[in-house]
C-alpha cells in the first residue's frame, strides 16, 4: 500500500481489500466459535443419553442454518421476491388488463322448427313418448 496524504481519500479497491480481509478474519473466527459450541452441545446431548441419530440431525440442522447465513451474505431477500408489494402487482395488472366490450346482438329470432318433433303423444292413450321409440310403452301400439 502506498502512503496517503491528509487530503487524499483511499481508493475503492484499497477499501474493499481492507474490508474483505477483515470480513474473512471475522467469519473464520465466528465459524470456529460456532463449531466449538456445536461440539459442546454434542457432548452435552451424549451425557443426557440421547439417541445419536437425533443428536446428529439437530446439530446438522443448526450447522446448515449458520452456514446458509454465512454463504448468503445478504445478496437477496427471498421474502421480497416471493411477496412483492401491492403497488407493483397492481401496476402489472393494470398494464396487462384489456377491456373487451361485449356487444349484444340486435335481434334474436326464437322462431325455429325441428325437422321432426322431439316428443309425441300416443294417439290411442295420450302417453308422451320420445321420438326415438317406435311403440308406446303403455299400450304397445305402433306410433
């Protein structure tokens, strides 16, 4: 490093090098302390005659939580990605929303005729018969 005058400001690279060295030292010390605490917890749980699988699962969960905090370094916020603010949602919704007006037809004609009737009456007994049947189910006469 070069010597600085009183009026000179340190460059960004010098600052970042200083902070990265300090950050590495702090992280390594914190990791060592954390591992010592996990080791102490392991022996404490062994003295309580807890099952070894339960001990390892609890300690591995605690270790992975701490490791995730170290590796993430606050680069992104997961909750803000999952649940964006309502203003952003509404602006996106308003931009993509299209208003389609439905125009009803001017005149609908209800006058139509089938080629053959769907239901008929038996000429003998007056029973209502669907068009596909050929005999009256009540009297048996051919329709």
